[in-house]
């Protein structure tokens, strides 16, 4: 629209069918609404060129990109992982003008990151809220050592998602053909694509070493379903900064024909520790019966599988550096919780 010109606009709205509007329990008292919003025209190519020109004048450049709640929220499925608009072009232009470009990305879910080979640093800031600016500055300047781990596996492209082959729904029917192979369980399979970043991944201004995996016993007694076992490891801060790390414990169960094919390994415990440079600490977790048992829907009971169970220990689903094993000498079952 041109400045100084008057425009007449018409907004048409209609009710959702009552059968849908009042359908319980998903909708119930759902409200309806509409909105008209305006923003100043932006010459995208010119804005990108100006950003690149400015970036070339300084030692570092910071590019903030991402999505909004209009792009991703729980009410629908995205049909693309790409950054919306011309944000990918913005990153490329700025990175070409300044090799020390830092990308700060705001999103609640993975997006395509084809720019990784062109920038030396990326911060995944999620949706940090009203203290966003202060938080990002503290991370970028090194005032705070970032300690977060990825709570999901990050695929390279949308086709690499375990559910990709089952979407969109056909005739309003969604088939969960991936079964137990969701998240890192899917990417653990040899035939699966390699994720861009694995579940539990992190970078830090320091480094950590996880060694000496140990089980408190060689066996978990089948005499009763209350058996517990302690798994421990040694964690050391091998860098020059104080920092935190989440140590992750994944259980690999014996092969079984019960239910669907079991995952290669399953996260059963984790623990976060803070260490000074050079400091080391023994980290231990208690695994109870649910950590090394499965539910058999056919027999309506829980089962502790006979055989050797291995606990893989590391700081991501792929960065496994030590392990510990124990045996369940006899299969045992129980019902209830």
C-alpha cells in the first residue's frame, strides 16, 4: 500500500461447524478469532546487501535468525525444515563479507542448517523469553559457559525424520509405522541416515572426559522385581573453564521377540555435574527394575529379560566413551506398577 492513500478492506468470517466446535475432549469451548496486521515494506535484497556491507566493517558479525509461533506450534505439522523468508540468503551474504560470523538461531524445533560449513559458530537459543538479549550476550562474550544439551536428534533434512514416510495423514489416519524407532533410537540403526547433531549433543567453552564405567554388581537377582543396581563413571573437566555436563546412561537389553524390535539402546538415567578445570568426580546413578525390563502386552506383565545388559555412558547418544555390564541370571515377571 502507498503512504497517504486510503484503502477499504473487508474481513469475512464464519462459524466452525458445531459438530467440530463442540467435539469433546479436543475442542470443547474453543474460541474463534481473526486478525489484520500490517508492517512496513522492507526491500529484502537491499536489506541483505546493507547487512553484508556493515558486517564487513567489523571483526565479528552476529546474525539472528529463526522461526516464530506462526511458523511452528503444536496445532499443525510443518511441511519444511527450511528457515522462512530469505534468512538463509542473509546468512550467506553476511558470512561471505565476514568470515567470523556467528549465527544465533531462535526456534523450538530443528531447521535446515546448510550454512554450517560457512560459519565458525552457531548458538541454538530456542525461545528464551524477555531476557533473550542479556542471555545471548552472556553466552557470546564468554561470561557464561553454555551447558545445555540437545533434547532431540537434529536431522540434516526433513526426509531424514523417522516419521517422514508416514506423513501427511491419509484420510485423516496417521500410521505410526516407526514404532519404537523415534528420535535417537531411529538414528542408532545402521540403515538410518546420520543426524546433523545427535540427541544429547553439546559444545562448551571447556571439554569433558567420561571414563571408568562400573556396575555395583555383576548380577541383578531375579528373586524379586525390586532389584536395583548402581552404575558409576569418572567425569573430568579437561579444559580451562568451569562448566557443567550432563552424563547420560543408555541401556542395551538382550535380544527379544517380545513386541516390536527393541532399540539398540535406551536412555535410562542422566546426571548433571559442574566441575572446575582439572576437577574430576565420580558420578553414579541408581537403575531400578524399569531400567532393565520391558512390558509384555501379550502376557500383560513386566519382564526382566535373562542375559547380559550393557549400560553405555557418555555425553550424547553418539559420544559414548565407557560402559558397564551386568547379568540378569533368570527371567522374572511382575504385574502392577
